């Protein structure tokens, strides 16, 4: 274990052993009780990182005169631990995950872990990095395209692309560290299938609100007329409801049993309450509002957030079947809000802000085909313009008569 000692000059220094070498790193701090306590805490952290093999000398002592010598010993020790100069993909993936997972939210970390453990490591995990060629990667991708789930479903092109993106990130990092040529040459992404949404009509929305179980009616109204994501509405607390300004403050989301930061920074937003939403939340306040500001707006009888899977299986599906509507995801409530807003003539910029999008690009890409049918802006306005112009409507006829 390391120690904090003082030089004859009174300056404190670190004294510890690392890779079989005694290391002394002098600080500019005088020997005081406060400075000793601070450096001893740092020494304990260094001891712990050395113990678990995660100590980075350069991080703590970037200006050390012994840094180059230490780094050379670290490289030799790493290669010796790996059993060869070039690690396997599995070893590189472990290091990559450890270094990057602190940057990720839990939900994203779970997704990356699933992709690596289920799809990547079983196929290329035991190959040394320098044995992974372009042919290996192309064959690996083809295998994912042909892969079938237990329900005999194929992976979508988008999912395969995500698998390959993670593979590329790990492999690229390994190639940089071990001075290898990247095999990722001319490997393009698969063309992804366009996602087709299935929003409800306003008539269908009314039918569903009327049909749903009474204790879920205000929940459904809020979903349909705010465009909130499932995790956002299920994790909504009363402290984020501003009745005075008529705003819903989106600050967190509830997913996989835990409260987390929203999907993206742009998802942090304020949603304007329409009158139906305002009234629904006022009614809901009588049910759960008395439990405190941290209480969930929509919750189970025990006060926990609504379980998305339970709502889908017990409430949502039975309601659609009862009304004879095509089965689709509860997430379509978000798409419904977007199409109804746009159909009513709301500004696309305002709609994008309500949904938590950074710009209107997604609106026009995803929802544009629904707008003509709902607003009758389907070319008929241009036809009426032509009808009002005698020149535009009569000239072609006259020309035909002359030509005949």
C-alpha cells in the first residue's frame, strides 16, 4: 500500500509500488493536515486502481519524468497478460466497454451490452484483432442478416447496422492502439427499410377514450394530446406539472425499472397543455396529487409508475380488439399527436418543439404523407388556382382545337 511522506524541504510526495517499481512523485504541497488528508484519499484511490488493474499513471502524474519508462512497462505488462502482443476482439471489447460505459445512460449501456454479448462476441470474440479481415466482417454481417430469432423473425437492416457500428467502434479503437490497418474498407451500411407509422384518426381517438377503462382514461387523453414517449409519461411526477403556466415539464424518463435522464438533451422540454389535457390532469390530481410533489402522476395502486408491458397486455390490446381496430403499439399515440397537430395547421417548428425534436426534418420525413389527407391540401388548391385563371384553363383547349 502506498504512503504520503514529506521531504526534508517539507513538500509532500506519493510513495508507492507499481509494476514492481518503487515510485516517488513529489507534489508542490506543504506538509499540512489538510494537504495530507487530501493526498491520502488520492493515494487510496491509486491503490485500488492498481489492485484491479485499472491504474493510469499518466492520468495522475502527466508531467512525471518517469512517465515514458512507466508507460513502456505498462505496455509490456499488458501484452504479457494477454498472452500475445495482439489481443482478441473479446479482450478489446471488454476494455472498450469499461472506458466508455461511464459516458452512457443505463438504457443505452444495456443495449450495447446486448449487442456485444448476443451477436458480436459469439462470432468474432475469440479472433485476434489482426485476424479480423474485411472478408471476416462481410461474412459476419451476412450471418446477422440470415439470423433468426426464436420466433423465426429476421433482424431488421437497421438492427444489423447497429451491430456493425458497435463492432466497428471496438475494432477501430483496437487498430489505433496496436497500430493495425483497419479492415473496414468499403463496407457500407445496409439499406434500411422505411419505418411506417400507424397513427389513429381523431374519430378513433374519441372511441378509444370512451372505451378504455375509466382509471386509464385521463392517462390516455394525456398520451394522445401531448405526444409524450412512454417512459416520459410513465415517469412524470407532480413536481413537473405547472398548472399556472399550463405546461408539462419533461425532465426525466422511466425505463427498465429506473428513473433516468431523457432520451436526448432536446427531449428536455416544456409541453403546452391543451384544454383536454389540462382538465385530465386536474382530475388526476384528485387521485394521486395528494401523495406529494415526487409522486407519479399516473401510477399503480402502490404508487409505482405504470408498467409499460402490463398496460400493453392488459389494457391496450384488449381495448383495440374490443373496438375492432388494427393492433399497433401504444407508441402510436405519439405519432397521432404529431399528425393531428400538423393537420390542424400548427407550425411545424412548434410541433417539433413539443415532440422534443431539434428540427423539423423528422416531421416532414415521417408524417408528411398523412397531412394531405387530413387537411385536403392534396393538390386541389392548385387546381382551384388554375380554374380561376382563364388563360391557364382555356389556352390548352384552344391550342388543341387549332391543332385539330
